[in-house]
């Protein structure tokens, strides 16, 4: 049976690499978010700084490995054949779960997935063992380290609350001191701010490293711990003076330096604290295998008492793991997907929101607004005026010429506060969730900065609640999935292992396809938010390009819908229905952005720019009508209703041909920037006359003869929405003609 367990060890190694890759893709938001959101540097520079932090942190991570070996269960209660399956079940469940969250761009906790995965697999193994020994479930406490497990779980839950309120309070105080126009005070405050921030980050790095590193001797560790405050005071004094001089003499941007240092520190923390989540179980499995081989005993008889002792981690393995994570963050496309979620929820400006509205979010926001109103009645007006001055110019703030999600002040606070909280937990040997801490700090600072205004608060709160609920979902699913996998492995042996591997490979493949599809949809979304036309030529090109692109898609989808309805092509109609939904999101985004673009146009373009709003509005309405043609057609065919009668199909083919010709004519005229509204109106009137005549004839037929109700309703619905679509197209043509006439020459 040695070959079987050797195969499991090899599989654990492969899973460790896979877990490193999917894990770092999710956790990269912890240390990349603040720097990317504030545009402190180029993406390449930020990634290089993070890479150094990861490699160094990986070397310092050995001390946390005990969590995987003995933090959740008592290894002395299991034999080798049992404990190796516990570690394997955890890794299989972990890879599957983290990849799922990465696919949908939701930040989750690798710590929670590890802890609850270990808890689920060890509990399942314990129950099976108790059942075979004919014991009682009350004996479960002898197998599970409940005290340690509860301490870890409670620490994680508390960290969510502490991190959020710490972010709110510290960011609020910081903003009161510096305001959004902090550049005016930077000459006299940069040294002090930088001294405090860099001292906190330095202590964070030191405390993070000395507790876990096998490089520093115990004597040196004790000396550093005994003189922590002395180191802090001296560091603060030296750094404050040095940074102030560098700013005055060389115009050093202290805030960028703090963001870079914080990115390095958090990356180090991530590797040091979370590396156990990726390779802790495989390393524990490898050590178990080595101990069993050396013993010469039967795998079903060799007790794993030896895992309770201190087992130093191999620095070489830790370094390799760090390098794998570095390569992954440079290459993984899912990394940016997860980072995007946090930035969308914390960005300072308003605009399109990814999340919808929920009852709980509305209740929270309504309560907050009510409390604010009551406070304004109690506190003096001068106090509110003072606060208003400190928080003014929120939307006009930017770093350089490129728009940012938030400024360097908030990015610095995010990193410093998260660093302090993580360092404190790590020094206590608690596998704190860096994802939970950094995410909740970011949400707290967003709230304090007024990023969640009346226009976006409900959507942002819904997003935060979705992410947080996903964390509890992580715990539940990790426990259940790991327990199920362990049971199959335990009872099914080699056949169970093969079955599990086939299922997981299939699910990972489907996940890859899903993420590719989501990425394709995102790249197809029209990006006009950051582009403000500066001349009449640029404004004309913007409107022409988007109008032609959308009208072309509408024409193609309409034509293919009629063809697919005639052929009863369910798959094509399903695809077209998805295409319409995507187009709906795109046109909705354009309509929402049109006012923002108009407000930022030069005054010479204001008159012409006003038609941009109308044009996008009519495009949105045209697409909206198309949605009520394609979706009912798909539902009709998908439900296997009767096909459309021959006479109705003949009418629809006639309409399709004239609609396509009309759209082609409009698109050609837009390309020439000279539209004939009269000609378009004449063509539209002819088609509408045909629609009205056929609609009346169909109603007469339905009264005089026995016709199918469902097909008739669908046919009449297509006729009605096509007419509405044509009316909006006519309005579009009129608005476009007036736009061209008002363009400055």
C-alpha cells in the first residue's frame, strides 16, 4: 500500500501548488487594493514591491504551521491512514472553494477555508472512527481541539467588527486633520504623518517576522520584544525628521512612500500569515508520511503522536512557495477581478454600481440618515459647518491627471490600520484572516470619507453584505465539502479518490469557462467614463462610434431572432437572449454616463453635448424594445409551444427585411455625418402602416377562426414592440440631425 500513500503525497504537492495559485489570486486584493486604487505608482512597480514582500514573508511563515498539524484536532487520536486523508480532503475542498470565489470576483478568506475545512474533515473522520469503535458522539471532544478551534473562529469574527470600526474612526480623525485638500498642509505635516505611518509599518514587519522566522535566534526575538517601545520611539523620531527633510529638500511624496511601504508590509504579512493556509496541510501530510515510513509500522496502526511536537519548516520549501505566489499574481487574470470588487465598493466617486438594492441595506441607510438628521437638530450649526469644510471637494480630488478610486491619504490609512491589526493578531499566533481585516478596514475608511453618499450608499452596503455573507458561506461550505470528501475517501478508498478527482477536474473546467465568459462580457462593455471629448470632432466621433456599434448589434439580434423563431432554434435564442441582456447593461451604462460627460464638456460644446443625452436615451429605449422581442421568443420556443404559423412567419420575414434595410440606411448616414430625417421618417411610416394593417388583420382572424392563442400573443407582441422600436429610432434620427447642426465648425 506504500504506492497508494506515495501517490497521495504527490497529489498533495500538486494541490499545494494549485492552492497557492488560486489562493494568492483571491488574497492579492489585501495588499494590491490600496496602491492600485490610489494610483500610487504604475501597476508594474506595485507588483514588484508586492513580490519582494511575498518572498520575504514566505521565509518568515514557519511558526504558523502548527495550526494545520494540531490547531484544530488532536493528532494523537488518529493513525497515519486516517490523518493523511484528513489533509487530502482539506486541500481538495480548498482548491475547489477558492476557485469558485475567484471566478465571481468575491474576496474570501483562505484562513476560514482552511480552519473549517480541517474542522469538517477531522469531524467526519472522528465520527466514522467513533462509529467503528461503537463509541458515543460525546467522545467527539477527545478528537477535536474545540478550545483552540473556538478561539480561532471567535478571533476571526471579532476581527471583522474591530477592523471596520478602526477604519472608520482612524480615517475620520485623519481626514479632520488633513482634509481632502491636504496638499496645502503637506509641507509641515508630511514628516509627522510619515513618521507615524512608517513606524507602525516597521513594527508590523518586525513583529510579523520575529514570531515566525527560524532565521532570528530566540535571544534576539526576546530582546526585540522587550524593547519594542524603545524601538518605536527612536524609529518615529528618526523617520519623522528624515522624511520632513527629504520632502523639503527633494519634494519627496511621503504619502506615496507610505503606500509603497504598506504594500510591502501587507504582502509580507499575507505570505507570512496565509502561507499556512496553502501549504500547511501538504507539509503536515509530508511529515506524517516520513514519520510513518521511518517507523516501518502498518499505516492503520501507526499513531501520529509525533505531530504534536515542534517541527521546523523547511525554508527552501517556503521560498519556493513564495516564488510560485509571485509568478501567479503577475499572470493570474482572476487577481484583477477580485481587486476590482473591493475598488468598486470603496471608490470615492459615484457612477455605475455593480450591486443592486436590498431590504437590509435600505433599512441600514435609512436608519443612518435618520440618525444624522436627529444629530443635526441637537449639535450646533457651527459644528456641522466645520465638518463640512473639512470634507469638502470630495469629488474633485485626484492624484495627477488620471482618475483615482481614492486618494493617498485613505490608501495610507488602509495599509497602516490593517498592518497594525494583523501584526497584533499574528504576534498572538492567531491565523487572522487578512482578507477580512483589509476588506473591512477599506469599507470603514470609505464610510468615514463620505464615499457612500446618498446616491450610492444602498448599493455599496448591499455589496458589502453580499461579500460578508459569502464569508459565512465559505465557512459552511468548507466544512460540508471537506466532510463529504473525507467520507468518500475514507469509505471508497482508491475508487473514491478517482471519483473525487474527476468531479473536481470537471468543476474547475466549468469554472474556467465561466470566468472567461464573464471577462468577455466585461471587455465588451462600453468604457466611456474616463473619456471626455475636448473638441467637436472628438464629440462627434464618440457619438458616431457608439451609435453605429449599438444599432448594428440591435439590427443583427432582431434579424437572428426572427430566423431562430422560424427554425425553433432554442440554443440560438438562448444566446440572443443573453446578448440582449448584455446590451441592456451597456446601454444602461451609457445612459447613466451621458450626464456626467455632458457636465464636463467645454462650454463651447454644451449645446451640442445636450443632444448626447437624448441620443443615448433613445438608443436605450430602442434596445429596451428589442429585449421584449427576443426574450418572449426564447421563452416560447424553450417551453416547446406550437411553432409560428406560416402566414405569420411570412409577415415577420417581410418586417425583418425592411427593418434591417432601415437600420443599414441609418448607420450609413451616421457614418457620413449627414442624416436625412425626412427619408427615415418616410420609411418608418411605411413599415408602421404595414404593422398596423397586419395587426388588425390578425385580430380579425382570431375572432373569425380558431387560432393558437400563444402564437398570436407572441406575434402581436413582436408587432407592438417593433412599432415602438421604430418610433424611438425616428426620435433618435431627429436628435442626431439636430446634434450635427449644432456642432461648432
